[in-house]
């Protein structure tokens, strides 16, 4: 089931890489970009991108706005993770 978020409003994602055997696990958001606040980095974003690749146990806060109603896919760029179901949708409503 998609994660429902309000279209046109700020969305905040608390991201943590909880992989045990993979050294990294990326997060890619289709059709939009986001601000990245790395754990412990302060109140200003450290980067603006559409893909972030945290190492094991690393955390980040992602902030973005989905301007149009619809579905926006997210997934890792490690194919073996995506094939095992590590992907989903934000539904901007």
C-alpha cells in the first residue's frame, strides 16, 4: 500500500540503513529531489539530490514536496534489495 502524503506540502522521511550484510543501501525517489540532513549535521541540509547512500546504521532526515497528486516510486539501487521487496510508493493526495 502506498504511503499517503499531502500533495504540495513538506514531507519529512526519517531514513535509517538497517542492513546487516550489505555495506550500503541507497534510497532513490523518482521524479523529485530532496534535502538531506545527515545525522548530527545540524539544522541546514548537507546536500540536495534524488539518491542518498547511507552506510550500515547511518541515519538521515529527508525533506521534499510532491507538487502533483499521484504516485512517486522509491527504491534502492542495489538490485538484490529491490528484487526482495525493498521498494514502495508515496501517494500524493
